[in-house]
């Protein structure tokens, strides 16, 4: 069960704005700054990763194997600007209905408009948060990121054998977006977690704690903790 969004997102428009913010933030943060919630990564690793993912996704949208970017070292702003433009130009030029290699069963290029929007959203949060900089995005965008976890990423993890099915679903409620979801299938939820869409999205991408004061948990807290300890996202 998911509730439908009240407004359809223009993912290309959102993607372009997030890419612009990411590029503008690169020089504001020391590239050696650690990103503790991403293992041993530092900001330089994050920037190169997102550039590589943009480059790879452009190839996936065209059903072409991308040419490797090499090992570096790179000029970080130049690298990111080039790969961001490549992705955005590709997704602008190719029809959303065109055949593509995707992570779901849709098999169309439009998949990458949404996937790269949320890849950029999460990593922009990483970059600015690691640098002690504020970041805000619309609750509608954050709610769409939650929806992608529930409808695309978590089912894919299960389908690929990376996690066992949840014994019972977890209900998610975004208080600032008037949306709710069942994570892990249909049925009676074992627990409910309620809070801002941004906090929910970050929680299920491994960037937060269920103990955050803005979250309210009802039902079986152990079932929620069990779900969060699984590989819900790649």
C-alpha cells in the first residue's frame, strides 16, 4: 500500500537543480573531510562516486557500456560538471519510453530520471552535512525518495537475494507530505514510524536513527529495528 503523490514531480527539473547545488558545494567543503556514515569515504570519494554514477547511468539509459573514466586524480568540480551535464543531456534527449537497462522491470529510460534524482539528493545531503552546511529540499521530493525505497529499491534487494522478506510490513507515515506506505509488502504492519519525509528517507538509506526526536514509533520496536538492520537499499 502506498498513497499517491498529490503532484507529479518533474524529475529532470529537480535533478538539474540538485546537480547545480552539488557542483556549487564542492569547493565549499575540504575534499579530505570524512563522511562517517559512508564508511571510510571522504568528500573526494563522494564526488568521484556521484560523477561515475552519472556517467554510468547515462550509458544505461542508452543501453551502451560506458567508457571508464579512469582512476584519477581528478579535478573534482570539472569531473562532476562534465558527468552531470552528460547525464542531464542524455536524459533530455532520449525518450522516457525508450528501451534502457534499468534496476527494475520497467526497462525504459525514464527510470533513470527518478533514480538519478534521488542518488543526487542523498549525496548532496551527504556533501553538505559533512561540511556542516545546511540543506533543504521539498517534502514532496523527499517523499518521492521514500516511495522509491518502498516500491523499487527494497523489492529489488529481496528479488536479488540480498535480504529475506520481512516477517510483517512496516508502516511509514510522512507528516509533512500527507503520504504513507507499507514497507515490505501488504498486510498488518508490525510497527509504524511517523515523521518528516526527509528523516524517513535518510533513515532507510542508513543516514539516521530511529531514535531521532522528530520520529514517533508505534507497535513492535523490535520489528522496526530488525528491518533497519537488513539491506533495504544497495
